[in-house]
């Protein structure tokens, strides 16, 4: 066989191997040594040079060199389509044409979104934001708010006691007292925060939840001001066409007291959204404000409740389970 015939036969077998090129890196390596190894087919071609007359050696050597280069380029090109850096280290094939992993963005918790929205509505009409303690004494959580000893809210069932006279606050109304004790009127604050109730956990109640308290103290404040601000708020939060009503109610710290309901089209009934009223003169007395000069209103609402009504969520526990299928809807 002449050198050229030998080259031709190696070329032929190389073509066949390219057509059934392996994908496993180990097999690729052994195929590589079949051609380019120390005892491989190319090496064999060089060995057969020895049989040629000296004057033919340079030209034949050149042909083998060129052939080897071409084979190497083709082999590497083929190999790079089936393996990549990752697979050479992890011994796995890697399909560059597959789509990448999606980058998932986190989202703001629905309760935080509601809170942010409520805050910005009240801030737009001049309210400032204040905070107060979650661990509270009996006086600020109950007594100063005109909640007498026998009131159901003080029942062991409803209140988590830290120790005698110290409770986890059952509402954000405690901060009304702190604000009025610490500052001179006029006051215009909203107070967001966590509150705790010792209730059995169900779809409609949880052992902790969030409220926003509103407090406005000034001269000549009337129930009409309270109605005006809450109407403005409800339409901003639930939409301009929301139907709402004020319904007489009772809270120890307001007189008169009311609750606000909105008409829930989906459920076909009135849903209570908040409690409110004119600050009781007894409360003013407890903080040393002269109730013949100062008047005020207060209101309190549950953030979970507002969120559930706005988005049609029917189980309060969803807010606390961190189930990604729930959270990613917001
Ligand atoms: N603190 C009440 C509760 O937890 C809500 C509330 C009602 C707050 C009337 C107020 C108010 O400020 O005026 O249910």
C-alpha cells in the first residue's frame, strides 16, 4: 500500500467514526487515542515512512502532517459539539441548546403591600406614622382606654399574659395612650403594628395579626370629620364605586362609636372593616388632656381583614404559611 492509499483508508474510517461520534467523554478520549495516540493510526502512518526511499520521504511526510492537522481540527470541532467544560469535569453531557434556569424574583408579602398602601393613603392627607410597644402593661392596653375589669377583651381567653399586669397587646389602641401621654395636641397619627389574641386558630382568626390605628386630636373635631376621612380612605383603598355604611357600635374608648361595613358584591353581604368613634372624655382625662378644649376621633382596622376583602382571600392562615404558590400571586 502506498502512503496515499494508507492515508485514504484512515480518512475513510475517520469519516465513519465522525458519523457515529460518541457523547461520553471517556469514549471520546479512547477514540482520540485510536487516531492520535502514541500507537494510533496517525503514528502508524509516520512509521510507514521508514519504508520509503529517502527522496520520497519529505513529500510524504508533508502529506501526513497536513492530514493529521485536518483530522485534529475535525475531531475537536465534533467533540466540542457534544462536550463542554461542565461535562469534562462532571462527566455528563451538556445540551447548550436547552433554555437557561429562570431567575425568580421575590415579591413583597401581601400584608406588607396592604400596609404600604394604607400608610400612603393616610400620609397623603397629613397623618404621620408612629409605633408603640407590643409587650404592654395592663394600664395602657386596657385601663387607660376605659376598658373596665370585667370587659370581655380582658378575659383570659383573649389575652396572652406575659406575667401579672403585663400582656401582649390585644390591639394597637395602646399607642393612642402613649402618644397622648408623650405629646401635646394637636395629633394626627396612624399606628401600624402586630397584635396578639389567645384565640383558637381557624380560617378566620389567628393568634397574631396586624392592625392600623388612627388617632386625630384637635379643637373642633366632629364625627363628620371622621366620616369624611374614612370615606376618603375606603374609596381610595377599595375603589371609587365601593358602597359603605356607618353602623352604631360600642367601644369603651370612644363615644359615640361606630363600625364601617362595605358591601361585598361577591359574597352579597355587608362586611365589617373597621371600628371607630369619637375619643371618650374619660380617655382624655387619663392622659391629662382637657376634654372641654380637645376633641378627637380614633379608628382601628385589621390589615389581614382588609387584604382578605380586597383580594377575596378566605383563610387568614395563608398569610403565615409562606406557601410560595400563595405568595407569588401578589
Ligand atoms: N381596638 C379595637 C379592636 O381591637 C378597634 C378599634 C375600634 C380601634 C374603635 C379604635 C376605635 O381606635 O376607635 O377591635
